[in-house]
C-alpha cells in the first residue's frame, strides 16, 4: 500500500505520518516513510536524534533519470535508508540547505519513480509525508500519481477543509483511487461535529478524527519522538484508521 499524506501547512502531516507509519510497523509490516519536506523533520518524529536525522542522506534526483536510474529498491534502502526507533525505515527525498539552489522538481520525480514500483518488493507500506500545499499534485506527472490512497490531514478550520476539497479534485484527475480525510487536533465533542458536518457538505470521505493531545506538541517542542508520546486517545484513533486502511479494497 502506498500512502500520500497531504494538507495545508501546520495541520500535523508529519505527526500523522509518523504515527501511522509506527502503527503499521507495530503490526509487523515493512514500512518505508519518505520525507519530501525541503525542511525535513520526519526522522525526529520517528525517534532519531536531531544529529542522526540531519545525517540521513538525501536520495539523489538521478534515480528518476540519470546515473542512478535503475537502482533496485534494496539498493536504495541499503544506501539511503535509515532505521528508526519506531521500526520504520526512513528515506529523505529532499533538503534545501543552500539559497538559490534551484527548484526541487528532480526530487519530486525521484519520489514518483520510487512510488511507481521501485520499492514494491521491499515495503508492505510506503508512506510519503508531503510538503504543504497542492503543488505536488499539479507537477508534471504528479508526485503522488502512483499513490493508492491520499490521506488529507485537516485541522478544525474551514480553510483547511477547502484545501482538502481541492485536493480531492486534483487527485481524481490523477486517477488516485481513494482520498480520505483525517480530522486532526479535535477538541471533542464540538470539533467532531464540525468535522462531520463540514466533510459531508463538501462531499469528503472521512477516515478518522484524532483528538488533540497536549503530549504531542510537547514532544515536538522537546525535539523528541511523537511516536513515544503518551497520547492514548490519539493512538487509538490512528489504530482504527490503520484497521480501515488494511480493509480497503484497492485496484490491483
């Protein structure tokens, strides 16, 4: 299964990516998490120290076209992948650490190439933590064109849900089989009512509502793994989401 995690800035995409990846790994799945943020932080959320996260090598753009094209999934993981305390293998697809370095189009093409079939023999679940916004769906070919499911993380604001509605339209054009919304940071019960009513009004399929838990932002502020935060209600919601994902009937 290939999952793309998308949404507007600040909704909690990286937190959700880490929690979902860790939940699949806890069930014995081989999980690869790809960080496509130009300011990558997924490694820290999965339990790496800041120094170890910074040391994760970036997958070269050339695996899409160039000298690196043709690398097998096992070669990519052994060379560029890093194991994390959450039991998830991390790949870093891009990093911007120099001004004026140019666009990241090649890195997006590399992610698209890996999602197509490169990692199929090495991963039961591949989860891609995308940058904020919609550009990854509008690029030529679509970075997430080979995803099975888009998980649209939203916070309890209408702007966030509008972004999800636009995402559904673009994903449909790319032929992505399913788009599911995750209502994050929910103060129960009022935010649950807002999510259910607003998702329904925009025709968005809801997969989960994840309660707000103060231990998650506390872990973020401390620079420690969100996967180790004592967020029992949030974990239960994520486990139910993983149950749903495992039960989906997807095209072969």
